């Protein structure tokens, strides 16, 4: 089976979408599929807000895949992939990666109000299946695409290439890793840290974002007199996993997460997670490996204080249960075998899997 994945950018700075796409393609290859990615190169010429890129379109027109899978919703690469698959009469899967959540639609709302009806008309009939990664996303996508087939398959979580190294710090360490963006609600995390004023503790924020928002967060840390806040910049690869493993608790206070790859990666390396109810991780309390709670400054402060009062041994036991959860439900092999089931079904080679909704 020849599968072609398309995405606007594979830059690590773009966050979890690129890392999970790379892991998905790698996993499909390991399962025997001939899977490839085409993408817009960094700094490559493109025009219009849709990032229309002539070279990428030409490469796409020359492709002869059995099935196409595009990642994203708003850009030319996504629309061109759907159109090319339709012309060739082969299946096309589209993964919106959380772009149809109400919170996501509020970002650049005027442009999206204009584009969304056009995209719906363009995709209707051309997309064989929309791939969603959680029940929450399925609900939001179904509102906009009521007659389109949906497949609920989680994202694959990559195993680190080497065993993450834990340092032997004696103080309490909380961390966040990801984009610095208002939807991540980092201002509430900083305000919560200011409320706590914990002795011998630090909050490390790993990531990059637009300069004005990053500057706002730094000023807020000063204004709240929050001690021990470190802005540590962008990390990836083994450094990312080492950083996550060094935390006593990972905090993701987002206003909206489609999946939350950094949440899964923190759990994988044995770090308990405190995350908001706006993420799809309600399983954490049931598995005794984290918290799923409100994300106001007062609620975050209360949640972090509970972890501060736990012994290191108790936090390690929580982390071990989190690692077992990820390996059992979100391993690359498990996810990629489900994705191959979907592809074979769309090609008419298998009966409908139970994770497909029509």
C-alpha cells in the first residue's frame, strides 16, 4: 500500500502536529506500508494566507498514491490534497488536529468565519474520512461535517530513543512544555505560582511563541512576584524527554487541547500530569496518574499544592501508572495498526472497524 501524507510544515517549532505526523508515518512504514510525506519547505515561496506553494502542488499532481492523508484544514496543501485524491478517485483522509474546536475557531475568527463554509463545500464529497483523536473532537467535528465518515483513532506517542535521565534535584519542580500561546492559558499557571509562593520550588516553562506574548508572560511573572519561574526555551529530541522526566509534575492548563502530545510524553516518561478539563484526558484520575480539573489560578494553585504535599515515592508511583497507560493505549504500533485498518476499509479490502462512525 502506498500512502502519501501531506502537511504544511514539518518544523519542530510547530508543535505536536508535526511530531505525531512524523511518528505516524514512521510507524506505518514499520507495519509494512510505503508511507511518505510531502510538505512545504521552510522559507519556500508561497502566496496568499492559504500558503499556496507551486512546487508542492506540482509534486502532489505527480504523485500516484493508493491513499492520501492530509494534516490540517485551512491551508492550500490540505485543499489541494483532497482535490487531487478526488480527481484520481482514490480515498483521502483528513486529520483536522483540533482546528474545529470552538476555542480554535475563535482564533482569527473573522477569517475562519469566511473560510469555513468554503472549506466545508470543498471537502464534502472529496474527503473519504475525517480522522479525530478523541470523543470531544468527534463531537465538535460532527457538528460541522454531519454526513462525513469519522474515524476515532488516537495519536501515536513516540518512545524516546534512549532512557530519559532524571536529575537528583531536591526541590519541587513543576513544568510546562509546548507553544507559548494564549490558548495554553499560561498566565493562569503563572498567577497560580504567585499565589503559592512555595519555598524551594521552581516552575520551568519550555517553549517558544510570539515575542509579544512571551514578553507579556515574563512581565506577569515579575508583577506577581512569583519566585522560581524559568523560561527555558524550545526543546526537542532527547533533551525534551530528559526535561519531562526531571519534573515532579507536568502542568497543562490549556483552554483547549485536541490531544496534548506533551501530556502523553510526560506520562510516558513517568511524570504525573495536572491538566485542565478542556483537554481529553479525563482518564487520568481513574488511572491514578494525574489530575483533570479546573484551570483558574486558584484551582491550579490548589491542585499543585496537593502534588507538593505528596512524597516523592507517591509521585513516582503515579508516574509509573501513567507510563503503563500510554504504552497500553497509545503506542505507535497500536495506533498504526488501527490506521492501516482504516486505510484497508476505505480501499474496500476490509469490513468496517468499530472505531469508524458513518
